[in-house]
């Protein structure tokens, strides 16, 4: 018999200033800033069943199917946090999870899935008699980080900042925070169309990727650049400067890939159509003077960023010129989101 059950829906996020390089227990080597998405999310339900043994145990159904590989990863994660959550040793966890986007679309799901799971664990903690933390979201963000670094940013709506930033008292390396001041209305509901250039699984695991920064010859320059760009971006968000916003987003995306290309071993994750899309976006921007730019994750897919108020014109361009460059003409029309939501049965 299930005694407790909880469901959270949690979104993915896309970093404008990237987190690339970590130390210790998931501590970032530089602060990052992201947009929380809305349409790309994971929905996770965790139900608890009382058991005798004290061993942490869970079973996972992902979109209705057993996934031993994910189950093993989650089991390792639960074991690593078991001392903070006594219920993990009293109950078996029945976990059911699914994504709003196709698993094999090349979109990383660790941010949405680990944030959804951390929110479930933190909610179950208080349901089973644990002491409620002073800051529920901050606490959930900390545990999401332990599952996957970037997941800690998915806890907040709109913009999130993770990592200590000089001048922002509440910022932290252990949890993300919501963007602390008001931003310009021109950044309301930023649009992010994710162009699926290739559905292939990631070529470099996140852990291996971050490790590349431990001995990278450009490491110190990189961490300094990220800090400077984050500070500039905070000013840009206040001022409503789309042109500077695009410059920062594109510089960060290309720097992330240049770091991968120039590391040892080297990874080249851009596909010919990634480059074709980037060139088409820049030519369109030059031609029309419309504020449209891009960012990239650690893969070949392109996130096209543009303001809500130019949605119609940019969508036209995407459909005519960019979709033909996507695998099976697939794109996900996403935008800045409201953050995670607990769903009541
Ligand atoms: O959260 P991780 O360990 O999968 O790392 C994410 C790294 C990037 O997606 C490339 C950048 C970022 O800040 O999200």
C-alpha cells in the first residue's frame, strides 16, 4: 500500500552564461545565468511504500517502461543524500517519470528530471514528518544541484543565477536564486525556439565535459570571461538592450564549443547544419535589424532567442529558412517559463 505520493512538473532551462567546469561536490568554477523554459519539462511522481530493510531502494518507470540505466543513476543519487532524508531508509520509492519532449530529441533532460525529483524528495521529507526548511525552494535547488549542476537553476521562474556573484549577497555556489531585481519589460516572455539539428545522444557526458576544464590551457581566461559577461548581462537585463543581450549569448555559446574543441581530448559537437543555421540567423539579423540571436548547449541543436514582440516576423523566418536545416524539420517552440509546479492528485 502506498502511504504518500507527490507529483512535480519541472522545466528545463537554457544557460545564457554557461556553467562549464566544477570542483568539489558540484561546485561551479564560475557563476551562470539561465532562462527557465516552459514547454520542455519533466513530470515526476514518487510514491512511498513502507518496507523493513534500511537499504535505500527505488524502482523507476520512465514513460511507462523500465529504464535500468536511469534507475541506477537515481539510486546512486538517493544513496548520496540518504543521511539528510530519513524516509529514504524507511520506504521503497516508486518513481514514475516522463518528459514533454521526445527523449531522443537531443535535448538534455537532466535539468528538468533532477529538479523534478529533488522537489518530490523535499516535499516527501515534510510529508513524512521531517522538519520543513526555512527556504523550501533554496533547499530543493541545493539537492537538485547534487543530482545535476544545471538542475538547480530550474527551480525558479524566468531567470536564475547559480554561483557566487560579487555584489549579490544572496547568490550561492550551493543553490540557485531567482534574478534578484526587476528586469526590463522588453525581456518579458523571451522566446526560445529549439532547432533539432540532430537527435543523436550526447557525445560527451556532462561529467567528462566539466573535467576537461581542470587542465584546459584557457581555463582561467574562461572563468574570468564568464564572470564579466554575467555582470554585464545583469546591466543589460535592467536596460532592455537586446543587441548586447544577443552579443553575450552568442559569445558564451561559441566560447563553450571552442573550449570543447580545444580541450584534450577534443570534442567537435557542431554539425554542418548548426553552422548553416548560425550563419542564416546572423544574415537575417543584418538584413532586417531584428533582435534575433542564438545560444547552444553542449550539442549541435540551436536555441533561437528573440523577444515576444517580434514573434510573428521571427517565426516566419524560422519556418521558411531554418526548419529545412533541422532533422525531420523538428523544432520545439519554447519560451521563458513560470518555474516548477506541484500537481495535486
Ligand atoms: O548540469 P550539467 O552537469 O549537465 O552541465 C550543464 C552544462 C551546460 O549545459 C553545457 C551549460 C549550462 O550551464 O547549463
